[in-house]
């Protein structure tokens, strides 16, 4: 019975150490991915001043305070509504809406 209890304690300790090592590895990977994304601009939500300087790409995420008219003027695409049938009303544009743009 004592040997069985010792094995159970050793297994518990090994499980805790493995879990701790896995959590540390996960934090390390997530931290390195977040830093790499900021440098390359990949997969990050861009707000504020960085949003204004962002070039128009084919897939565009509407920012706060933007309208289809302002996006069309900045990106040079007057046919935004025709290419985005999911936008029913041009006045119903909200931050986070994804639209298709043909850059010049």
C-alpha cells in the first residue's frame, strides 16, 4: 500500500511538472507570435493613426468613423456596393465589417 501511494505521488508530481512546462511553452509561443505579428502587420487589428496610414488592400476591414464614401474616396474604388452584396444599406456600415475592394 505504501509503494502504491508513493507511485501515485510521483505520478502526480510528474503530471504537475509536465503541465507547468506545457503552460510555459504555450506562453512563450504566444508571446513570440504576437511580437512577430506587430513587426509584419499580419493578423493584427489596426486602429487609430495606423488605420489612416494603412494602404487599401483587396480585403478591407472598416474602421471606426469610416463610411463607404470615405473608403471609396481614399481607395479609389467607386464600385464598393456592387462588389459587396452583403452590404444592403450603404449607411449601415460599422467597424469590423469586411468588404472587398479593387485597389487602383
